C-alpha cells in the first residue's frame, strides 16, 4: 500500500478532534483545538439550517418498517370493515327486493295507528330504486 493511500485513510481521523472554549482575563472568548489554561472542552454542534427547521434524527429502518406495516394493517382492517358493511347493506337490499317482488301485501302503521298498505305504483318505484342500488353490489 502506498503512502498516499495511508495519508487518505488518516484524514478522517482529524475530523473528530475535540474543541475547547477559552475565555481570557478580558472576557474574550476563543475556540481552539488544543487545550490551554482556562479552557473547557465543548461539544460544538452545527447551527440550524437557514430554513429554521433543524433536521430530526433519522429513524432506523426497523422503526420505519414497523410503522409501514402498522399503516398497512390499519388500511386493510378499514377496507375489510367497509367491505363487510357493504355486504350487509346489499343483503338487506336483496331481502327487501324479494319481499316486494313476491307480490305480498306490504303494510305500515301511520301516526293514528291505522294500517296503511303500499300501492302498486309505490312498490314499482321502490323495486326500480332497489335494482339501481343493487348494481353496485357484488
């Protein structure tokens, strides 16, 4: 291995040097890379970016992967719940369509407690409406 390569390997070691904050008798502050009398070791961190938002600590890939899997699970659970609700609604619509299509008399009770029967025109309108709503069912 040549001495040039060895020099290149040693360059990054200098980047991890300790910094010292020195205050003299007049109160002037000076930063050095070598310790001296009246100096304290300091941890110098980079200043915030011009945008004002300091970058956060990057999450590990394991944390990101776990978060992704959690979101996927929640999405699948919500999709399943929505699909089950749609299936229940379609089953209800089909039952109503069978009852109305049977020709049996359909009655309801009004506010006065009297029995009111569904007329044929209302039955046909509701059957057409049901057929329209059932088009979106599997």
